[in-house]
C-alpha cells in the first residue's frame, strides 16, 4: 500500500481546559459545542451499547477545525451503527507544545488525542496507552499498516502509541487535488494572458506584474493584491521553504535530501543555497514594486483567509489544505468564480532546466504523530473498536460520501456521483454542520474503495471531481489539456524510504543539540526573513540574516538529520531482502 501524509498542527490550552472538564458523557450532560460538563471524570463513557445505549468519548486535535452540531445527522447514524459518539474539539490559540504542557500539568486528558507537535511530550509524560497488546484484536486496524510501517511507529521503549490518520492509500491511488505546497494563481490571470506556459519563478512574477498593471481592480473597484505571504506562527512555511521546491526537490519539509547516490543520500540545508538567496532577492524586488502585500508579515491566518475569500489576491504560495477548504466555498458562495477568482497550481522551478517535483505520488508516511488513546480513557477496547468500525467500507462511505440518495447517487455501473444540488449542499457551511460528519482526524483511507471501482472520497473520483469544478477552473484545465490539479502540476514518485524528513524534525525537542538548533533556526527565520524581504538593501539584509542563522548551530540539526536519514535507509533495507 502507498501512503498519504499527516499534517502536524497545534492544540490549544484553552481547549485543553474545556477538554479536561468534558472527558465524560457529553451527550448525557447536555454539553455545549465548545466544551464538556464540569464534574464528569476524564475519559469516562456513558455506558456500553449492548443495551442500546451509546458510549460517548471525547477527542481533541492539534489543528484548527469546525465543530459540528450536537444533533448532526450522519454522526448519529454512525452512532447507531457503532454504538459510539465522539465529541470533537479543535484548536483556537496556543501551540501544541504549550497546550500539551498544560494537560500534562493537570494530569487529565481526553479519550482520544492527536497532539501534533506536542506528541513527544505526551509520550514522555506517560500520557498515552501502548497499543501493541490491542492491535491484533482489531483486524481493520491491524491491516491498516504493513509490518514495516507498524515497526516505524515504535518508540524508544519498543511500543506503539499512535496511529497516523492520513497515511493509507488503498489499492490504486486516485488523486485529483494537489494537497501540498505550490505557487497558486487565479484563473482570471491565466485567461487574460491566453493561458501561457508558466514554469519559472521569474515568469510567474512577471505575469502577476503585467496583469495587475492592466487590471488593478476587481469588477466592483476593489483593488487587487498581486501576491500575499502567510507567515503567521507555524504557518511561516509559506514564506521559508520554497527553495527546496524551486530546486526540484519534493516536500521533505525541513531539508533537501540529495539522492544522486541512492545508497548514500546526503542532507542539504535549503536555507543557504544559491536558490534560496535568489528566491528571497526576488521577493525583495517584488516587495519594493508593490507586488508583495505590505500586510504579509503582520496578517493573522484568519485575516489571510478572509483576504483570499474576497477574491482580491492574485497569487500566493501555500499548501492546498491550508486554504482551499475555507476559501473555495467562500468564493463559490459569493459568485466570485464567475470573475475567475479560483486558484490553480503552477509547476514552477528556479529555471526551466530543473524538473518540477512539487507533487509526489504515493504520499508520505508520517511516523511522528497520529491518533492516540490516553491513560484517562476508561474503555480502551471500546475506543479501539470504534476506530476499527470507522474503517469498515460502509461506515467509510457514510463518513466521506454521505447518505446515498441524499448526498450522492449510484449509476447503473455502480459508480458514485453527485447531482449539482448535492454538490452545492456539501459545500454549504450550515449543511455540513448539521448533516455531514467525516470524523476527519480518525484513521481513513484514500485511494480505491473495497468495491474496486469507486474512490474512497469524492475528491478522488475523477469524473465527479471534474464535473464538480467551477466553470473558470474547467476552462483553465481545458486550455491546458488536463482534468485535475495533479495533471496541472505534474507528479513524480516518492524519492526514497526516508521520505518525508519532516516526520523527524517535527518530533524533535530541545533535549538534543539538533533539536535545540532546530528551534533556534525556526526562531531566526521568523525574525529575519520578513526583514530580508522588506530590506532597502538586500545584500546587507541577507548577510545579517546568514550571520544570525549560522549562530544557531544548524550543523547540529543537519548532523542528527543525517543520522536519521541513514537509519531509515538501513531499516528499509531489512524489509527489501
């Protein structure tokens, strides 16, 4: 099986406080959408399902999310089928590490948790249940990963404590969206230029400049923003990690892995390459021209999403998952697709001689975090049975396709599709809150359904995906002779058994010199890169940044990364023999 990536994100202390009060019978206590009932013991459930009652568990995830209504229809259908209902709460403030520290200090946890960057803290604190003695009892969980992949999840003590939720592609990969990072551009810009081939960084910014000069405002007179940058908190990846992609490397996140010698790959620091300097010099030039949004380095994530949702922003770098699920529906509901405000990715590198590898087929296995069961959970077997049940194909269809005849249809050949009305409903915020329930941070499949025909999710169903696109995106795809975002950007095979290295860097703590260096490097980039982009004298700004960056001892991080790289290559070799 091939694997899909997990995004490590953050959990808040404010939510943690709510969670500690609400780890019991949320349904029985009349819990509000934002928390639980004070006085209910952490991790308790409302009873077994043998007598028709529904067990109630709690879950907190290290990611921003949207809570569903307490009477959500599909959640209740799943509860009828599984005997379990889970109250989910999401991020609203602090980093994962800060919030997890609060949880550890209190000694109480939700039943389920994905601590994101705080996962190692939870493990070190003994807050997580070892799953080894349970996995064999639940066939859907056991078969979710290969033996090699389960072994990759073992910690220093030899045990497994979490299940990556997004790491499984069943059967044939069916991918229509590009879920990772790219240079995005609005369809109106490409249409205005008669759909040119844009392959390099210079060509991209040149097009934005020319379009904005000819079309400085939207139809209602609102001034365009040619290019904006998100660098709020942990999302500064939108600013800092483009050099690895521009040099033709896939998303290892923290480093470049030069695999010219596959048996002896080498770690390379993308922050100090010639391409990195060219990229930030280009941003500096575009900032001085007024092309780069002057609010880039002060805007919050919410302000950024609101800005994109107005249709004003012509282009940006971002991960699909970071903006699309909010912005695309907003553009559609406002009718801005008719002005060509939807975004498509472009296969951009530093020059045309470099092969684009922004998108990797087969995804990536992230062993650094996942869904865990905490020591506060009073019914570990019940919790695991629920995970097992969610992976049944019928329940999986209910999670991601919805209810047949209401959310999707089945044609004479057994293929799933949606009517225009169903597509509209499934993009409506109120409808999703009252009706749809994906249990999005529980284990799930991508790829092909067990029926061998349909995609596990609607966005992987090629015909349904294309039919559901807004007309401006269809026109763009037609002009370039493609049907999906993946075809638009191109694809390549995952580079090697180490991929992705971000699963290593995301698990580092300051307990090691490399982890300390990694923390300092991040702080340094947060402080200096905005200054570099806005600097009156780029060379002076860059040199000041490099001096501060080298003082962080990046070699300590690079050395530990090299050791981890070699370990992963050696471990993979054991299974290939």
